C-alpha cells in the first residue's frame, strides 16, 4: 500500500524491474510481522551490489541471539504467568490478574521486539539493513513518546498515511483530537475486527488527545518531545512520568489481551477492588516467589536495556573485553537451552 500511495503521490519512482519489486514485497525476514519497510528505503538496497560483511554479520548474529533470548527465555515463560488468570478472569485472584497484566506487558514486548531483532539480524546477514522497530518503549515519559518508541514502523506508517492526510495537527486542537481518534481507532481495527481492539485503539487515542490538551493549555512542549535516552530533568519527576505512562499502557494491554471486552471489564474491576485487601499482597508475594526465576531474568533484562538505552543495537559489551563479551554470549545461549519452554510457541504478532 505504501508503495502504491507513494507512486500515486509522485514521492517515489515507479520500479520497472519486476525482480526488485518482488524482492521488496516478499523479503522474508520482515514479511510476517515487520519492521514495515518503505520502498524508498528497501528497494535501493536490492538494486546495489552487495558483498558479505563480517562486521555486519557479527552484528546480525548478536541481534538474533538477543532476540532468541527475549522470545524463548522471557516471553514464553511469562506466558505461563499470563495465560492462567486471563483464561478465567472471573475466578482468578486480583493478585494473579495484576501480576498477569504486568507479565503480559513484558511478554508482548519481549515477544514482538525479539522477533524484530531476529528479523533485523537476518537482514544484516544478507547485507540488508532494516529499520529499528523498538526504542525501549517502557522508558517513555508520556503516551505520545511511547508510540514514538513502540512498533516505530507501524506508528510511522499510520502517521504518514492516515494522520497527516486527515490534517494532522495543523487545523487546531479540535481537529487534531479528531484525527488522533480516527487514526487510533483504525489502528485498533488493523489488529482485529473485535470490539476489544476498537476500544483499545480509542483508549490510546483519548490518552494522546488528553495529553496534547494538557500540554497546550500549559504552554509546554507537545507531548512526546523528550528524546529517547535523555538524561535531563528531575529524576523523581522522570520516575513518576515513566511509572504513570507504564500504568496507562498496562490498562490498554488488559483490553488487548483479554479474550473478550466483557473479560477486560471484569479484570479492570477486579484488580483495583482486590488491592484494598491485605490478602492481595500475601498472594502477590506467593506468586512472585513461584515465578522468581523468570521475574529475576526480567529484572536483569531491564537493567541491561536501561544501561544501553542510547544504543541502536541493545546487545551489551560490543566494544569491551573479548572474554567478557563471549562469557555474556555463552550465558545467553545456555539460558535459551536451559530455560526455554521446549515447546513450539508462535510469535504473538503472527495473528495480526
């Protein structure tokens, strides 16, 4: 669609070589779940001569290993934490639903970003550089910033082909709000023809609209202006901003993960009501102990991402000691072997 639209707008040249065009629409690493590439970026790479590059291959292998770790060790094990309570939300405890919601936030992130890392790594092995699809989204300070960091290629696609053609933010706050809501409602429908996805898209559209209104009334910078990895500003304020944004995102994930909209409403009611009881925290501690291994691995993973959040390639120790680097890679390989679930598990975004 983007190629057809760009040619229609005369912002991209018509491709006369059928082989180059077919390579663009069928490039296997990113075909199923992205990153979504534009013809203007991908086709020129097919048209130029390519030779094997050892640095590119090494970088690609690092990304593939990191993606496998996120998928096999983190996402697939977090699925055990999520699937139980979400399959019977009316019977599960509030603590199980709460921990399952947090678990799903990281399950879908590790699953989807893990696929993207593998796709980008496979592209590098073939001499093709794909776009970065995730920029540490859970470190965002606002919902606008979150959507600039989450599934960047899809967010950019909807921005360029839906939001801006509708008028973008050029025609006042009223129409900007309308354009945001329409864009995110369409994004929800893109994920599936079900009410829960429509409500999920509308929820995010409302959050971004409220944020824009709030910042406009205070004469502050538009929401999402903070660049990834910025260390400016008060740390306490940043902590509250990141925590609040993450809570809003988790509310949206409840709508996304629940089997039906009715189940999502049940979960949204049961969690806050259950948090008022002392038994909630006892149950939460018990469940945390039962899943201590995967939660500990998740904590280490978040620490690695935080300290390397300014890098395009999240793999650490790239320029460090060879002994340290290979020790880390060995740990990752053995983690995949020992802590992988051992069963076939499709990537979540394959269903979309």
